[in-house]
């Protein structure tokens, strides 16, 4: 329903007509609302723990490497915390160390223990989207045309290099190489959690020539097709060859990647209950788990506050359930759940403040 | 050249001010901000005024930017901007004399005629500790923090903008970091983009950036621009170490011709020594390496220098370079010596491969196999080389005497390769050593891997005939008769078929079939058109196995000498030729119909090099009627009637006077009839051929109806010459066309196959060339191997 509305709206937008009347938030109003949705204290603690003085956002749960995802999350949270200095710091590192590819995309991984630090020149499309999205917001919010220009060229590179057509559907390749139909026997392979739905409005503003609305629609369709096994949850990596199925060579699991999907949907205002139902069912206890998709049985419990915050955000959005007091307080654990925690708090403050 | 001279002139006259003026816009974090305002050139990346490095970058587009841009870069004397002294004052107040000196040097380069004020240490009117902190962060290389401090202050005070100098210096420092990172990640376009955006990097103060830019140009097929980058250093920079390193860097990425251009900028020291003396060996090594790659002859002085270095040194690299060079120069014996030296110093896949190729080129396939076998696991190339050598070894004629172990392992490895050519080779070896049952197995296997492998079908047909297995033979005939003339011919008259091994049983000691038994054909789909025959043939195979087991004699295959030699070489690629000959001339060793043509092609140069044109081809021996009668001044009979005219023509041909012969034959054609006229037209065509007038020869051949045999012969001759002439003129596509036409009449022998191979090679149709060279090398002809080496080197280089 919302997806359809959104698509119509996007078409109208393309024709240059404002879309707010249709009731889907697309505008600067939402962006400015995001600014300030993370407190100075929260962001200060996050920076203290994960952001180095040189602007590198460290994934401490992953051998201390950085990646475009961590840099992109850092930049997005800096916007949410209204911290232009922190943003500039992280962007400086991102640009000089990672935004190196000839095609204008960023190399996805930066390893402090390797020399040169870039050991794999491939990109990760969600990281590029986060960076472009954050740059676009920062350019508008702080009136920095340099950010906007950089955001625009990155958006165009994402469009050129990672959007593909499959069975009449617009899909996002997780990387410029290695995932396409031609690259793998079970290609194309997608990662359903790489669709950062909230970014597409901004990307459309930056690069109106690309049909981002269709990419969004493709992402929603991928989510519907990705429901696997008794739980109906999506796998981390999905092959779209033939009948969609978990991609070869990856565990058939719902896991760390896919856990952010409800968060991304809700942050984009895509709160359709049917699409969120499997997550709600699986997280009824309030604590998400890794799920074996063949059996539907939960495996490792993901008990860190950040993961529980994702569940709390879902119950808040669907049932207006109050966010537990323990989760309203942010204190950093590991990089990834801490990031999800702040994105969840930011979401609830923007859209569902009654849950607080 | 003029462009770069102007470029340098721009740099040394310091007309760089335009950049600084435009480079420091308040929002200069974005690299695009550093672009000067455009001056109307089409390419936005390189528009506008072009200071120093920017000129170098401007040339990247191949536009005549230098000449146009140079005047544009000179601001009128009065508008020369004043240098920003913030950094200088800051460093001076800090007492950082090293940075003060560097900053003064930098500003002097940018602003000729400027000299530093002498009140540097006096406090400025108002202190700005926050800005001082930003400079300190910059000085400490903490660029992200400096940026962050700028952003924080701008957020707090929207009216504040950072000093242009700070922004420009941060842009440069970050640009440099990004350039190095992109270069490390081999993102050459990004390297060049950054260099264009931050051209002030490209000065003698930062040779590393210049080298990286040169490397990026070289890796994006802009060799002249790459040379310009290195040339810039040698023309403008004085540091001896930097100059030496520049030559070494250039050697790694530039071709020899361009390196030589750079070497003309060599300077002589006070001691009279040339500055690049110490890297002379590197230069020579690189030159010879390149000569090997491009198959050019290296200078004798260079060779003897490197040979000395190689002999006296301990490194395996120098002998390796020499080995590859000599191998490419067709001095396989010398190559072998160097490869052996390299191996003795460091036993690597490359040194083993070199030895194997050299031995194989010398026709010493057995030794090559012995070296290759233990080394085959060292690299994929080595494994390929092993398989090729093994195939060539087995296809050698006469069949070599092989240790049972050697035979077993070659068969095993070729079986593992699952390529029809390898299985076919084992098939022929078995056939040649009179192990017909085993041959049947291998040919069947080969057909399983490639159902269209006609030589294997032919081998199978011969084998069945030999075994008097009429059913087996008929199956092959049924499947192949319409596709292969020679297989069809086998059925026409069994007496005509080549008897590879006499039907009479001569007790040839055998290796057990088990030892060289082919692997089972695993994939039924692959057997394709012959799947039916496989199952039916299995009975025969079982029978043969039983027979072989009974006749088992360990250890050795009898040398070819004691097995009655087949009348013709049996190497697969030669088989067609052999058969045709046998069919048309059943008598033993009858003079071959193609003698002239053979002669012509025997005079073809060995096509072992891709570029060398074959020598002039002349037709010397002609099947000609006997010459008799009155003789003219030339000693040849005078043309009194058509017959004597023709005789005169033949006589003149013998005297190598083809033009006169043409005239004589003309008389005979015009006045003669019947056989005389036909002979004369034939003679005229041959005379034209000898004179190199291929086109005329084709016309002459039509002046009288020729017998089918002569007609074919002439066509073959004409097409051969046409192919040779085209090749000589480097018209490779036409060479192929001529050879294709020719192959409709007669099979291609090795020298022409090599010509075809090199023609494909020159057309960069490497896979076609590889197919041809492989086929030739499988006949045991080393020329094929050399072709494969050349392809390996070229395609290897492309992949690199």
C-alpha cells in the first residue's frame, strides 16, 4: 500500500510537483527532524568509543577494521547529532582513504593491519549509499555545496555501477563486481538489508535522472520474495536466479545483516504490518536471535541493547509499546549494535515519540 | 616536444599564481573547488590557467594545451597576488626554522621576485590561537582534525572563513594522500584526476607524486604523457638520488625507446662520470627483457655487458632474462645454458619452464619431459608446458624409445588433462608402436572429449582396419565418410591405405595396455556422435586388453627402429598430407607431384618470428619437357615454331630468366594448339610465379585449359605465393584468405601453418594462433613451441 503510494508520489515528484499532500514524508521537513534526533551526550560517547581522531570509524567487533558502512553510519549519526565538525572529520578520512575507485565508488574495507590498507578494491553498495545520503543531508543542513557535489557524484556512480534490471525488476547489486548474473552461477545475488529505504528520497533529489523509486519498489519486492522457511524471515544473501532462494556459499540464516531491515523500513515510514509480521513474531520475547531458516529455530541470541532496541522500535511502531527504560539510556557496547541503538533512538524520537 | 618545453617554461617562470588565486575558495574541501575559472577549453577538468604540474596534466588529454595555455597563465605584472604569510609567520613564531625555510622556498617558487619580510617574529596585530591550533594540526599531519577544527569554527561563527593558504595546503596534503592511496590501489584514473585537481603537488619537492602520475599515465596507455612526467624531473630537478630513482621508475613502466629519450638528459658529474652509471645494468637488463618481449635484436654491447653481470653475479634474474631473450632469438642452445644457470641459482617455475621450452625447441623432447615432469606442479603455465611437451614427445616420429615409467606418466597426465589432442597423441604413439588395441582406446577417448576430432576418427579407422575389425571400421566410416575424404578413401581400396604396421605379426614387445590405458570417458554427453560406437567397441577393447596382458613384456617399448617403420610420419597434423600422397602415388617414394611447391615452401623462412618476412621465394625446379634443338644467344633454342618456343621458354626458366621465358611461352601459346599450348600456358604461369608476378600467373594459368592436376598445382602455387607476398607486406588478413583458399586444394604443411599462425598472431587473434601453433608443436616441430612462447608472453603481458 505504502509502496504503491510512494511510487505514485515519486512519479509526481519527477514531474516537479511537491508530494507532501499525499501524506508520505519525503521532504526537508523530515531531514531537519532527523537533525537533533541523537543527543550530544550519546554521540559524544559513540565518538569517544568508535571514532578515531583521524576520522576513522572502527568496527571493534570485526578486528578493528573500518568499512564504508561504518564510515557512512558515522557520517549519518553526525548529521543526526548536528555535529559538523565530527562529520567533517569522518568524511575527510572516508574521502582520502576509501573514495579511491576509478568509477567514483568507495573501496569497501580499510584494514589497519594491512599495507596498503585497501586490500579489496570492490565496493559495498550500502556503504556508498550511506555516505552519499549523509553527504546530501549535510550539504543541505549546513549549506555546504561541496558536500552536495560530492554526494551527487557518488549517487551517480551508485546508479551507474550497481543498479541492475532483473526480470523487469530494478535491483541493487551489493558490489560492483561479483554478484551479477554473469558473475555467479546463482547470480544475481542481493542482500535485502542493503536497501536503505530512507536514502532514496535524498538520492532522487541529488540525481533525479535515476529511477530511485523503482529501485525502492524492487527492494520491497525482494523483501517479499526473501521470506524463507517456517519463520518467513529473509536470509542475509538471496539468489534471484530462478525461484529466489538463499544464495550458495552462505549460511541459510537470518542474522546480523538482516536484523536491520525493520529499522530501515520504519525509518523510511514503511510501516506496513504485513511486511513486518515475521520479525514481530520472531522477536516476541523482545530479544532478537540468529535464526536457522531451514528449521525456523532460533540459534544465537542477540542480547546487546542495540539489537533489543531494534525490536523495541518495531513494537513501538506496530503496537505503540513503550521503549523499555534500560534502552532509552545509550551506552556504547560494540560498534554495530551501538550504531543500531542510536539509529533506533533517532527513529523513535522522530516518528514515535509517544513510546518514550 | 614543443609542448613540454613550453610547459617547463611556464613552470620555471613561476606563472603559477593563477592557481592560488582561484584555488582557495572558502569551501575548498571539495576537490572541484580548486579548479580555476574556465577559459573556454572543452574539457572541464583541464580548463583555464595551467600552472606547473597542471600543464603536465593538461597534456594528458593530448590537446595542444601547452601553447595555448601558457600565455593565459601569466597574470599582468600588476595583479600578481600577494603571498599569504600566515603559515610563515606561524612557523617563525614557533621557532620551527626547518618549516620556515621550506615555506620561504615554496613561496619563492610560486612568487618570483618575492622576498620574505624581516619582521617575521614580530607579533601580528591580533593573535588567533584557534587558527594557530589549526596550523599546528596541519603541521602535525592531522588533516582530519584540522578540517574538523575549521568546520567547528565556521559553524560557531558563520562569518569566519579559513585563510586561503590553510585551505590550499590542506587540499594539497589530502590530495597527496589520496593520490598515493589511489596509486597503491591501482586506480589510475583517480590518480590522474587528483593530480589534475591539485597540480601544485607536481614539483621537484615531491618526486614521488610525479612518479605515481607517470606510472598512472603508463598504465592507461598514455606513454608519451608518462614520459613527460619522468622527463619533467630530469629536466628540472637536481637531486642526484631523485634523478637516479626517476630513471629506475621509468624503466619499470616505459618502453625502451622512451627510456632512451630520458637517458639523453643524463648529466655528467664533476668527476666526469655519467650520473646513471650505477643503474646501467638495470637499464641493460630491462632493455634486453623488452627486446625479448618484442622479439627485437638487442645491441651486442648490451648483451655482453649483461652476460658478464650474469656470470659474475649470483642472482637468477639475469640468466633468466638472457634465457628468454635467446629463446626468442631462436638460439635455444644458448637459452638452455642460461636457463640452467638460473635454475642452479634458484629453481623456480619460470626457470624450469624456460629449460623445458629450450629443450623442446632443440628437439630434445625426452629431456624436456624429464625436466618438466617434476616441475609441472609449480605453476599453471608449467603444467601446460608439460602437457605440450608430453604431446609433442609422443607425436615425435619415429616414435621415441620411452621408459615404461615415462610413457605411463605422460599418458596419465594427458589423460588427466581431458583434452582430445593429448589423447590423440597417445593414440598415435600406441599406433606407431603397434599397440593397436590401446590406440583404439585412446582414439575413442579423444573422440569422447571432442566428437569432432577428425584425426582421432582417422586413427580409429586405421586401427580397425589394421585389426581387421570390419564392424568397427564401418561404424567410423558411416559417421565420418561424408565429413572426411581420407576416411572415405580408406574404404575405396584397402590396398591404398597406409599400413602403419604391417598386418603380419611382428612380435613387438608391448607395454601393458593397463599402463597407458586411457581414463574412462566419464561424461556420456561428451561422447556425442560416437556414443553408439563406444559401447560396441568395448568388446574389442576387452579383447585387446586380454591380448595385451598375455603379451605383456615389462619395462620398455621397443625402439621405433625395430618396429617396421610406417611409410610416413604419423604425427596427426601430417597425416592428411601423407594420405593424399599415398593415394595418388601408391608406388613407394614416387616423386611427389608437389615438388615445386615443396621446394618453394622449403625456402620459406622458418616462421619462428612474428615480424620477419620470409625471404624471396623462387621456383627453381620445374617439371619441364626435355630441351632440345637449335640454341639462341642465351644458349636456349630459338623459337621457330610453337614447340621450340615453348622449349626456349623452359630453357630460359632454367637460366633464371623468367621475363624472357614469359615472352617465349607467349609465342607458343599464341601459335600452338593442344598439348603444346597447354604446356606453354603452364610454363608461362610458372615463369610469372618465379618473377614474383603472382597476378599474371593467375591470368596465364587460364590461357589454356589445364589438366586437373596441373590446374590444382598452379592454383596451389599461386595461392602459396600470394600468401607469402601478403605476409611479407604485412597484409595478414589477406595472408589468411590466400591460405584458406589454398587449403581447399592441399593440406597445409608446417611452414605454412606457421605462417598462418604468425598471421593470426599479428592480427592479435591469439586463440587462433594458439590453435595453429599447438597443432604444429604437436608434430614435434619446435617452431610451434616458439609461437606458443610468443603468445604466452604477449597475453601474459596483457593480463598483467
